[in-house]
C-alpha cells in the first residue's frame, strides 16, 4: 500500500508502472468500499439481511470493523509525505477521480521532465504542524521553478539559495513592521511554519523553468479543499491574501469566523503599490492576541 513506500518513491520516474498499478489498486479499493457498504446494510438490497437479528453488541462490532476497513481502503489512495492530521481531514479528497488523475499526471511528468519540488517535499506544508494548530494562512500560486528552490512552502526557499525578490520585499516590510527583525540571511521559512503559519501554494508542483506548467491539473481542487476545511472547522484564523490570485482563491473564506488581510503581491512589480506599509505581520499578531492565541515570532527563522 502507498503508506508503506518510501516517501521519495511515490512520484519516482523509475516507478511509473507501480504508480499506475496503484492507481488501479486505488480504484479497486473504492469498488471494495462500495461492496462493503452494501454488505453492511447501507443499501436497500441489505434490508432483508439476517443482520437485523443480530444483538446490539454484534452490530457495534460490525460497525467498528466496517470503519476500520474503510480507513484501510482510504489509506491505499493517500500519497506519502502527508502529515497524519492532514490525512484524516482530507482523506475524502484522495479517492476522488480528479486526485487519481493528478497523481498519474505528476508521475508521468517526472518521467519526462525535471519537476519541483522533490517528491518528498511536495507536502512539506502538512508536516510542520497539525491541521488543527494552524493560526495563519498565506496563499501563494505555484512553486519556484529553479533548482533547489521549492520545498513545499510558498515564498520559502531551501538554504543556501538566496531569497527571491518577493521574499526580499517581505523581509523589508518585516524590518519596518516588527521591532528587532533583521534579514536572516536565508530564505527558509520553516520557522514560521512550525508555529502554525500555513504557507500554501495553490499548485504544488511545477516543471523546471516553466512557471504555471502544472496549473489546472487538479492541485487547485485539493488546495481549495484545504482552505474550505480550515474555514469551516477552525475559528479566528488570519488569512493573508496578497495579490489578485490569492484573493480570488480566498473568496470563500468565512469572514465572520476569520480575519482576512488583503493587499497587493510583494513582487517588485507591485510591492510599492500597497504591500510596503501594510503592516500585515504586526496586525496578524494583534488579531491572534485578541483571540487568546500565541502570536507568531516572525524573527524565529
């Protein structure tokens, strides 16, 4: 099953056949799920089943066994590298046709091209904190498409790659907004992510040197589901929506339950039209403190 493979093997070019086999296995799992529901009394055909004569204890054990079986079947459709709390919250997405097609597409892309980020870092954003511990959400578009940049967190790059221009502008705003903040000398934002700042791109993979090359392949549906889950199940989050793309993706956020901070994108093309001086970082901490949550230490990088 997928969860038993090494993380790096999921999208590995050397394992295309196995990936395709597991697509079939996932479909088999979904068919088995349907059979299991029918056999357990969730269909009209089961109305006359002898299970109606079972004791309450026996029915309870059947229900428990059914639940465990469905969880095992769902796990077969889940890619490696996803944090456990995120897997539970998003499990319904992994068995949907669009996600299976997406996984097939990415596996085939890795056969033919260089794709970023590396397989084991596609879901880094789920590994930094539990889904229920998210406090701040920053929405990006797609990963950096240069070597050794993208590692599964939007705006962030791996060390020792120099911070890209948009991140440099974020650091400039932080220096003006947060007392004592200094450019850390790198672009790795893992320190924020571990504190509950979800750095989520709308698209999670990209072909080398071809921005937006994996757009409209299915990632947006998954990340929309993430935003929906957070908006529906948590309270008092702060969403930072920078630029028209992020604002469109965040249009469904429940603004009665959450705080939304909007401005232009921090790229050099637009930062001077409102990003500089927005004070989103200090405003975020004020909102978190009012909600009784621990503020983000933006200097902890």
